[in-house]
């Protein structure tokens, strides 16, 4: 089994075990929390594991799955709330009905709220190398999740529909909405492994271009994926008149930008040596997605 | 200045200082976060300070206001989400328009999300006596906020409208929806003061009856306060056909129950000696509210 599949399996085993059982009251809430954590690429958990192994070598101990699960729970909460009728009003997520469609809007709000609390509960309960490190990890996740991170990015994203924006503004939005949690994933994996401040700095240097590249690639895939799968021109972003890297740079320009950022991230990862193979693979997969996209469109 | 006013002033000064400025982007979000923290009795911060002073004597250091502010931010987030159209659809809170009415539903969802993250950021950033204690505090707050605490209680509350319930069910709901965060406030104040496990146990023993008493008193005030202020019989709970301690025990029965619980809480606080004067005062104010309520109705 390759390492990406192993990490996915490990975090999913943790989630299955650690989430409240679907028949524990309040049943509707707990069933919906489990629903919210079904599916997805488990990218953030993979980054936690990959950063750990980049610092300490292969074979992360079992408790690292709890850190990975915490980051995934935080990500899942943000998707549940983003999908709400008052936000993106999405109907499906990971090929399943969105939580509010299956369980109602009130429960979906509460599912997100409970998953955020659970993320911090798991993080605070993990056997960190030292309590200092654990407390630092909580601070990192909290900042990445707050009004100067993920939530602030989402707020800007809502106000970006149907108006012009400069590239710098879009970059700032993407950094907060997605980049900071990806960076937190890497840093938390590093902290779990006892990373030195220098190693932490390298992980952050990888996270910057990787996170932005990931979002730029998403802009490309939103256009190309739609051509491919729906046979019509323009994805959700374009329907909404939302500014994206594709509207700013054109499809080819955005693709080149993403690939350039992924190259930068891979170069930054060289400083971690052979241990960073897992990280290199993750970035390669991201780059592959957007490289292939061109062929699908052609 | 009496100590209750001093604690209120101190936590409000912390919030004013520590919340992101209203003109820091995203401005709408930050302005709305500040709006969400306006008003209220600041009961939970008072419990943090009171527990601290019960253990260590008068004069909590300035950083305890950060712990108190974290608990208040968490409480404020829960009110913003409870007030949403999909939940209680409340129009006013603390005499001001509810956040979703003034800033829109999407922003109100994000305000709650950001305030929860901020609560954990503040908690993790406080200079606890030791990092172990800080990490323990994060775990306590996270559990009190999660699906087995506040959020689970709110989920049950939503499903309680227009159906029968036993007293045990209502007690369990109240314990989770309100009691656990009140208990967390006391325990966090105790941890800040370096409480021994025995002292922590006393704080929890106070929290149990105090928290339930507080909610039972609220049921009484919901009926009596309405008679007083609106001149009609039956408050919001009754309009909704919601089971309360008043529907279960009658108005007098519920009032007696609340007063009995407050007596229990004050007796438990005796074990902390003279330092617990602040705590005794807080419980006395709670009891006073419900005792006076009878007179207003008469």
C-alpha cells in the first residue's frame, strides 16, 4: 500500500473510532457529524503525516492520526457551513447530499459548530512531545481558523461575487481561506515530530506556494472540469461572475501560474532531504491534476 | 467599585482591546464580531474571576481577563448562532438587533465561527501557571462547547418544541446547554489560580446546582418577565409549546426548585471559605432575580 493510501486509511480509522457513535444522543446531530466527515481527498491529514515523516522518518505513531483528524474535522466544519443556503447554497458535497439538505439547516449549523469544538478537543488531548508544543499547536490551528484566517477568507469570498478584484486581493483571500489551514497542517505535523524552528520555517516556506498553487489549480479545474463533465462552458465560479485566476490570467496563464507555484513548493521541500518524499508526492499529485486538465479540455 | 462591577469592567476592557478592530478587513466581519460581544451580564467572566479569587484571594492578575474573555467569546458565538433564522429566529439580543438582522445571515454564521476560534486562540495564548494546565483548560472548554455539551443541548432544545418531556430529560438538556459552560468558567478560573484537584472538585460541585438553578430561574423569568413587561400570559417558551420547569412543576414549584438549587450551590461554596465571597455574591444575585420575580407578578 502506498503511503498516501496508508495515511488516508489511518485518518479514516481514527475518525471512525473517535467520532461520537451515530446512535449516541443527540442522534441526529451525531449521525450528521459522521455524514459531514464522509468522503474527500483527506489532503490536510496527508500533509500532517507527510510533515511528520519529513522530520522524523517513515512510520508516524498512531496518535498523529488524532492531529490529522483534528485538522480534517476543522476542514469538514468549514465545508458544512460554506454549503449552507445563506452561504454557497450547495446541494452536494463529495457526491453526497450536503448536510443541510439531508439533516436540515439548524442541524447543519450545529454540526459545524460541534466539529470545530471537537477539532480543538482532539488537538488538546493528543500526547504531544511536550504540553508547550500542544498549546502552540492549538494556537496555530485557532489562528488559521479565525477571522484573520479561514473565516475571514470566506467572508471576503462572499463579498467578491460580481465585482472586480486585483490579483493581490485574490491572493490574500486564497491564502486565508485555504492556505493557512494547509500551512497549519504542515506545521502541526512538524510539531508532532519535534521539528526545530528551522524545520518549521521550511514547512511554512513549502506551504505558501503550495497553498496558493492549490487554489489557482482549483480555479482552472472549475472551468475545465465543467467542460469535461457537464459539457458546458463555465463552472460555478463563472456562473456567479466571481473573479478567479482564470478570469485574471486566462486559462493557460492560470495553469502556468499553478505549475510554477508547485515547482517552487517542491524546491522548498528539497531542504528537508529524502524524508520529504511523501510531501513531494503530494505536491506532484496536485500538479498532475492541473497538468492533466489541459489534456481533458483539448 | 464592587467586585462584580470591577470584573465586568475588566473583561470589557480586555474585549475592547483584544478583538480585531472594526476597521480591520474584513470590516463587516470584524464590526459584526464586536457587535456580538456588546451587552450582557458577563456572568461567565464573573465566574472565572470569582473562582480565581476563591482560590488565590482578591486581585486576579490582568491575564485572567483573557481567560474570562475567551469564555465570553464562546458564549457570544453560541447566542449569535442560536438567534439565526434557522434556529430561534430571534430579532433582538441584549436590546440590540441580532447579528443576522444587522449584518446578514451569512456574516452572522461566520461571526459565530470566528468567535469560537478566537476563544481557543485566547485560551491557548494565556500565560497559564504551566502549559499542562493551559492544555487542560483548552480540553475543558472544548468539551463543554461540543456535541456532548452546549451544541448537543441546543440540538435537543430544537427537537423539544411541541412535544412532551420528563424532568430528567430537561435537566440533561439544561446541564449541557448551559451548565457545562458555567462549570467550565469556574474550573478555568480555578486552573488559572493553580487550584488543587480537591479545589477543582469543589468548584464543580458548586457549578452543578448553580447551572441548573440558573436555567430553572430562566424558565420562571420567561413567564413572569412577560407578565411584567408585555402584560400578557406566556413568554416565548410557552408560545412555542416548549416544555419548561414551569410547565413541569408550576410557577411556584419551579421558583422553589431554583431557590433550593441556589442554596445547595452556596452551601457547596462554603468549603472554599472566605475567599469565595465573590462566588456567594453571584449566586445570591441569581437567587434574588427569581425571588423578586414573584413580587413583580403579584
